[in-house]
C-alpha cells in the first residue's frame, strides 16, 4: 500500500511536534495521540481497496466495519455521545475543518472522531472544501448528522 502525500505530511508533522516536545522534555498525550493517529492513517487501506460499512450496535455506538482487500477486517466504535459532540463541532465550525479540528473540539479519542467523521462524509453531511479540509454541506449539520445516525439505528443490523 502506498501512503498518500497528505498521510505522509500528517505523519511528518506529528513526528516533528513529538521531537520538539522531547527536546524540551515535554511529552503530552496530545503529541502521542497525534502521532498514533498519523501512523494509523498511513496504515489504513485506501478507499478503493476496502469495503466500509456502518451500523449502530445495541449500546447505541456507531460501528465502522472495514474489510480490506488484503489484511484482516477490523471495527472501530464511536459512542453516541461522542458522535453528538462531533456533530456539534461541525455545526459550530466557522471555517473549513479537518479530522484533527473535530477531534480537539469534541475532546474525544482519535478513533472515535475518525469513525464519526467517516460516517458524516459517507452521508454527505460534510463535503470536501479543498485539500484535507471539509465543511458542512447544509445549514443544519447537527440536525442532519443526528437524523442520519438515528435512521441508521432504526434500520438495525443487516441479517
């Protein structure tokens, strides 16, 4: 798998911040989280090399299931309250944003933010706004996000 330029830039940025922090003996969870996220993004198969589905489980968590063409299938979860925090962050954004912006605004773990963001992109609640940036697709992104979440929850798991 070949990493994209954006993935490599994110990894380099996180590594540089980590090295700078280490130089002054200041390692924070944010630096470690950023590095973990950048490495995970580089390891994720491109969209055309995976099948991705979303469901809502019995605990009302949004579940992102990924089946790569090569490698092992995996799942990540985003609890409903974390999803709602991301939806609020999108609604409150006054300029284009990226995953990192949403993660910090929602104050949730990277994987939860990534699940919510991927779902919002799939359902066209957020749309590309140039580069890695995105913007709300409509005037009511919080409501749009919650409608999509609850519609998926009511649909239930595939049998």
